[in-house]
C-alpha cells in the first residue's frame, strides 16, 4: 500500500502521519509531499527517513491513496491529476465537499456509500464532523428538525501562525498576527471570511455539510467563535426534534454510537473540555439536558480534537475503510 500525504510538513499533515503510525496503517511506501521549499528535506516515519517530494513527482509515483491537507487551491488543481493515474484521494480541504459528484464522508455515518469509482473523497469540516456524529443516532430515532450551534474553536484550526500569535502575546512579543485582533484573553466572533449574508464560511459549512451528510431537511444555524484554546473545538448545541424523547434513551443512544464518549455527570463535575480532548480520537458529549423553553428540544455540549477526529483521524479512518472493503 503506497500512501502519499500531501501537506506532510504542515500542522495537520504531521498529525496525519502520527495517526497513520498509531493505527498501524499497512504502508509499504510512504510518499511525503509538500511545497517546493520543503522538497528534498526528510521526515521520520516509524524510524525510517523519507524524502519530501513535489506534487508532480508524487503523481508520477502513482500511490494507491493520497491524503491531502494542503489547502483548497492545491486540491482543486492536483486531486484530479492523482485520480487520473488511479490514486484514491482523501481530501481534507473544503474544495470538494459540496460538489454533488463527490461524497462527504464520516465513516461511522455514511462510509458504506463508498465505491471503487470514488476517486476523490471529501473529508468534512472539523466542526461539522463532531456535530453530525452526535446528531446521527438521535436523528435516526427522533428526527432532527432544527439545530442551533455556537462553536468555541481552537486556534489550531487556523494553523501554526495562530498558535505563534497566542504564544507571542502571552510572552509580550510583538510579531506577525494571524488574526486582526489579539487572541489571548479574547474571543473573536469570526472563523473564516464573511459572506454576503453576514455569516462566515465556517458557519455556512456547518449548515450545508450537515444537510449533505445527514438530511437536507435539517435546518442549521451557526455562530462560530475563535477562542484562545489549543486542545480542540467545543460546541453548544440546541436540537429541536419532531418527536419527544427520554433523556435516558438519549444518553443510551449516544453511549452506543461508535466514536462517541459520554462525559455527563454534573454531580461529579464531569463534562467535556478541550484540555481532556486534546490528542484523543473520540467525540465527547455532555451537559445533556432538556430545553425547558420549548417542546421536543435538547441542549448538549460537544468537544473534539479538531486536528484528529476533525481532520487526520477521520481521513485515516476513510483509508482503513477503503482497504477493508477492497476499494483500493
């Protein structure tokens, strides 16, 4: 199994390599791919050194799978070139997510839809993954009508420059800023750029991707906020169902859902937090309670490491699924 990791030297790319090692993905040859400035450098993978190559070289090597985390423009240009030589691309950017000809996959939800013909597979947005994985078993039982979600998103979702900005601010260093404002001791109510409707791209991704993955009839409205946190993204979610529910059954359904861990005991102050989610692959759910202001409505709190299940882990899970089902 020859696997290319495109964007191997970046923040998510590094986590992808780490997850591939942790999950013992059966790689016979690793092909680390990065921009021209990194070509020729080496990376360590499982005690072996691999030389970083450029995109054209990687295409000529015809890998079985290429996992992309190098930005939308790179994916739009190069994913079709990999697909044309028979490579199955798993893309972590937003480039292909809403393309009606491409599947948007969370393995625990819709991995069964994949076929050998799917040569470009989209990985959902990090915030979407943790939301839809939580909604999935509840929608099947009680039918979700409307979701109101407010996110509290880690600076790691922006990248290395944002992490550096936070560190600089905490050390009193004036330097290049990833954001228009200070992030230390602050919350910025903007994730990604603004659209004509007043929402950000991040907020509309939550709306559109949830509809594509779960059900076009689900209405979603979102507010996405950047917070000075490193460990993962948090979401306060209000869910209106068509049918009434029992809280015990809600907890049972979430407990049984693969990929979810319940952290929900107010008596012991047990609830999900980024500080505990960092480095873990699960989606953590807690603060489960009925919305007493409206019928058939639930409040809960979701936390996940956005670099792992929100990106790298989900992509590697897709790769495992392709291999298991003989699709590569």
